[in-house]
């Protein structure tokens, strides 16, 4: 289930992609299938192990074209282990609502994105998220849970302040908001067979929709997305300065302990000894 719409966010074979806070890897896998050179980064070691296994399985099954590469690694979104201008594309999906220093995360993403590069940011949408918070304290008070609700214009303003230039927005997953409202109403801590019958029934509908993609639910979600879409998605670019310089570059030697650019040494961004690659 993709939140980023790649028809609005074009990806070319060979693009260097960072999926920041990759979670289970859904966007990283799609970028790998499209021929990109992908780094999937997350602070959760368990998630990263699973993503690395899936990258290896995809490579073995021939699901990625020649030239595509995939790396899974642990890392801190506020201290990315990459040189400036390392990536053509950065994706951060359903992550920023968890992080106190969201401006710091934006600054790090801008730093590692090359001038002219593209970024996709997705967060829970204000209206559907407010309903979840109203229905359940446990939904947002768990450790590592959501700490803020973004309004769309607030997120876009923060992106502009970081130096990005937004160029498009939309909403996604209109069918998923009612599921989360039901889950919050009946108890977010109740999972699997312990979940209430309405929650289990709606979950089966969503799984069927994801697997089969029937026309009826595709049309229903397209109609619901502008109204109750669960996610707000924003796309932006990092602009060039006249003369080819970037406002985010620092003088040589200004960054303490700065590493050589990965491409200059013939390495993929983020490659380090012992990291997984398919």
C-alpha cells in the first residue's frame, strides 16, 4: 500500500533514493522495482533486518532491473550518516508526526538532497487524525506514538522554511480512516482475534482491497480521498542557485568530521562495511 503517488513524483532508473524511517519498507521496495539505488534507513533494528531480507528475496526473484541496488541500515533521522547532496530523491512517510524536532529532520533531509532533487513527505491528515485522538488517548499516548497533528498549510510552511519548494499535494487512503476510527472506538490495544468484530470485518475488507484492487473500491477511495483521506502528501524540490551553487552547501572543512562524497569514491550512498545489500 503506497502513500506516495509515483505518477506525481517521477522516479528514474539509477536515481539515488533515501527512504527515511522506512518502517516495513513499502516505498523502498517500489523504488527498487523501478530501478533506483535505494537506501532504506530506520532506527528500528528489527524492521531493518526484515527489509534487508525482502531486498535479498527481491533480487533473487529478479524483481529489480539491472543496475538497481538496495541497502537497509539503522540510523538516526536527526544525524544522517551521509555527505551533503548524496541523494536525488528523499521519501519520509508517516514519520514526522513521531519526532519532536521536526525542523531538525527537515534540515537533515535538505542537507543530503542534491540541488534539484525531489522530496515526498506524508503525515496523517488533520481531520481524520483529530477524530482518532478524540476517540482514544491510547492511540497517541503510547511510547513512540504521534506527538502532533499537522495542518497541511503548517507542514508546507515548515518545508518552505527549510529551503524546499513545494510543488504539489494530495490526500490518500480514504478507505483507511473509518478503520482507524473503529479501532480507536473499540480499543487500539485489541489486535488480531481479540479485536472487536467491526474492526476485524473492516480489516478483512482492507486486505481484500489491497490484494485484489477491485474497480469498485478503487473508485470509492478516489472519491473519499479528498474528503477523509488518512494521509496528507506533499511534494517539493530543493532549488538551485544561479551559477549552480546551493544555499545548503557549507565551506570546505566547515562540517566537523565530514566524509568524502560517496559517489566520488565509487560507493553507493550509505554503503559501509557489513551493511546489507541486494
